[in-house]
């Protein structure tokens, strides 16, 4: 039995528990003093998703750098999996954000600094996946360069609310959460982190199986010739 098979069961159970309890905690969380509306509860899904998007972007960028300089296939598999997760969690961010914004600001979308940079980051990693899929020979190397460029944009997305005048709260919003809200928020972060880790491990494992299958096909073709 592979390591992936042994750990998938406990991970699945933990995920089910966390994502079953999380909505209850979010519903029972006290209103935020500075944002008492019901729509503020989207925060507990929106911000952890953004954190996972940043984490996935860094994972993809670092693994891509290792692949570029050491030509390690395992690093490329990790980068590919993390690149997919960047777009998935980024899509969650881009969907939950406008829902919150519509009630808070009265608009679905505003071209403020963080919104625009978040969309740009998502599009960069979408381009990363497209290059990998349709770039032809050498596409993995070219895509790795795209991933490095995308990773370099993450700090700008994060600090944009502190540099430019923006509708988004500044980065001090999370540290200033009241205790009742803070506990629920970090519970949600742990749940999303476990989800991210599970998906990353599963997707990387799938890429390894695909490589093994391609190697087997190559050996069969060479045997026939």
C-alpha cells in the first residue's frame, strides 16, 4: 500500500470534520464591530482562499526554480499541481470577493489595486497552465519562467492595500480581529490549509503515476521495435 493510500483516509475524515464544523462556527461567530453585516461572514472563506492562492503560487514558483536549475522531474510535477491549485483558489477568491463587495461597497467590481492585481495574478497562472498544455517542446521550461514571474507578483498583491488608496481593508485587518472572530478565522484557515495539502498531494501523486505510465508505454514501444 502506497503512502498516498495510507494517508488519504485520515485526511479525508479530517477534511469532512473541519468543513462540517466550519459553517456552524461561522454562523455563530459574533458580528465584527467594524463590519457588522451578514455579508462579512464571507470573509471566513474569502481570505483563507486568498492565503491558499498565495501559498500555491509560492509553491509553484519555488518548485519551478528547482526544476529550471536542477532539471528535477519531481519538482516539475509539484509545480504543475501547485499551479492548478493557484487558479482554483484564485477563482474562489474572485467569486467570493464580488459577492462581499456587492453588499459592502454597492458594486460587484471596482478596479482598485488589490482587485486588479489579484485578477492579474490569476491570469498569469492561467497562462502558466496554458503554456504547459499547448506550448509544445520545451513548454515545461517556458512555463516555469511564467511561474517565477507570477510568484514575484504575490508580495505586490499583499501590500497593495497599504501602498495605494483602496477599498480593501489594510493588512492590519486580520491581526486586529476580536478574539471571538479570530478563533473562527484561524479554524477556517486550518481547514483550507488541510484542503490545499490534500489536493496538492493527490495531484502530485497523479502526475507521478502519469509519468510512470508514459515510461511504461515508451518501454513497450521500444520493445516492439
